[in-house]
C-alpha cells in the first residue's frame, strides 16, 4: 500500500498534511450516506461482489454510487476514482477485521452521536429534514438505522489505526531531518498567527428581571391558548433566538439527539400535538414550547426564548470579579489554565484550557476572530492579559472576558524556531503513516482476499493483488 493510501486512510483525524485528503473524505462520507438511500430510489440493473476481505464484502454499487453522488455534489474526482475508492474500502475492511480480533468496542451511544452529527450536516446541506427525507426516500430514523453498521465499521477502523500508531513518538533529531529535506521553495508561508486565551463570565440577571421574562412567556402562552394570537406570530415578534426568529420559532428535533439541550428535549417530548409547555429554564434562558406534530422520536416544535435583560449593575459585578482574577494572574498566584478551570463560564474553554480553537488547532489568523476581539488585541504583547472587556457572543449573550495573548507571529516562511510544533506534527504523521504502511504489508497476506479482475490495472491495489497471486 503506497504512501498516498496511508494519508487518505488517516483522513478522519489527520487531514492537515495534504489538501486532497479533504476532498476524498467528502467522497467517503457521501458513500456512507447514499449507498443505501439511492438503492431505495433507483433500481440497480446488476450488482455483484467485487471484493472480499475475510468475511467482509464490497459491492459494485458501493463503489459506483459513492463516485456518482460525489460528482453530483460538485466534488472533483480523479480518472482512477474507482481504484481509489476500492483501495479505501479494502483497507477499511482489513482494519475492521483486526479490530474485531483485538476485541475493540464501539458503544451504541458513540454511534448514535456520530449518526446525529451526520444527519445534522445533511439537513444543513439540503435545507430541511423534509428535503433530506425526500431525497433519501427514507425517514431520518430509517436513515440512521440503514447506516449504523457503516458508521460502526468506520469507527472501528479508526480505533484500529489509532492502536497501531499509539506508541509512535518523534524526536527533535527526526523533526530536523524531516525539515532539512524540504526544498526551500516548498516551505509554507504563514500569515500572522495568534494564540489567544479567554476567561469568560456571563453576568446573571436579577431575580426581578427573571420573573418579568417568566411573566411575558406566561402571557404569550395564555394568548395562544385563548385564540387571541398564533404561536408563530408571537415567536417572530418576541423570541430572543435568532436561529428561529424568521421561521416562527420552528425546529425539527429528535428525542435521541445529543447536541440539543436535554432540558429542552425533555420538555418537548412531554407534550401532545398542539399543547404548549409551562415556562422552563435552560442555559440559554426561559422558554415555552408548542408541539406542532410528532412521529415517534421525531418532532416539529415551535418555541419562544426570552433572555432576561442584563443591567449595568450585573455587568459591573462581573467586571469587578474578573479584575480581581487578573490581579491574581499578574501576581502569579496561579497560571492561566488554572484560572480558566476555576472561573471561566464558557463551556468550550473547559476542554481547551481557555485557548480559542481555529481550524485544526489553537493558531488563529486575524480573519478568524470576532471584531470585538480584534479591537481588544491592539496594544497587547505576547504574555499580556487584557483588562475585563464587555462583549456579546455569537448567541447574542452578554459576557465579560479577560483576553490572554499567548503568542503572535509575524508573516514568515516556515522555520523551526517559529513553527517547530507544526513541523513536528507533520513529521509525526508521516512516521505514523509509515507505521500503518508496514502494518498493512505484514497483515494483508494473512487475510482471505478476493478482488474482481476489473481492478487488475489499478496501481494502487498492487500489494493486494500480489497477495492474492502468492496465495493461489
């Protein structure tokens, strides 16, 4: 198996190295989604088994549908796309076989989360749940069940690859050797990049203003139940949720969805069609929900969100608290990560040590930052911590934050002094690829293999074809 194969095999977690990997990751996702749904909407004139690895089979339709659907979505595919996708399929089956032998396990909860995320992406792609179901010829529930095994195999293959490379490390000497082999005119050019940390506090509304928001929602509920107003009209006028304001507060939800607020889901699925919930609270504010219609674990709802107003008094309280935190940081009473863990109220920061994430890591360019943050960075030098700054986040929620400028680079050609970690990451991934390549070379001869003669001219399948020839 050649090096390109290994790079593509790692596309789920290691796609920073070669740009083309992103393209073919999309092809594979398209294959997972459409290989069964297309079978529901068109008859296949002829299908056959074109590959076998152990007890795992690969169908002709799997390969063709993945390529056709990728093309329909505007993806660029090479002339030898069938060879490439076939190699991917063979490699995945081999990894899954070994994962099963090694007793690697993927939980149903993890698969459910992966399926939820994928369905959300397709809903975003096609505009609505109804459009998705029309194209697939299946309900969302059926789509998830159709592709459950595919997602399980994909995850098992990923776990097996991770196990193969789990002990691979890189030394500074190896990093330098890798860097020295890169032609000077091929070195990457970087725009100015920054590493930025935040400690965020969200001012709490006064109890009086919370009670006022609750009274408003109870009034809206009464208006709808008495027939004085339509729920969607009130949502369009008064909801504080920008994501549903233009649709009359409407959302398509699923009981098993992991990304939705659990309190919201719980309150929604207690309702009968047409019923309106009592006022309840989530981390976003106060809500009422109307159940529009429901089919099993799928439902269409409308909701109105009211976020209690934050006054200057509450904002100033948070400013004072963060000013005290800043003083302690400057006095070295604790480091920034410890302060994030102790004081930050941003959910994302708990998993990143407070460092903003942009793309594949913590290095951000100016155009990836919000305008308020760009303004706040003026005058800060690496190592500086800003005074408390009031801002509004992407959900429209008012907050106060300290900004820590960890590093700032100038536009430059890649070098080991400024970019050691990036170079080391690439060198480590190549070493991992070589390790996976060696694993395949040793394992492929141990698998029972069948590959249709139509792929005999595929250079990518050389090691697979040679193994079959030797075993004949």
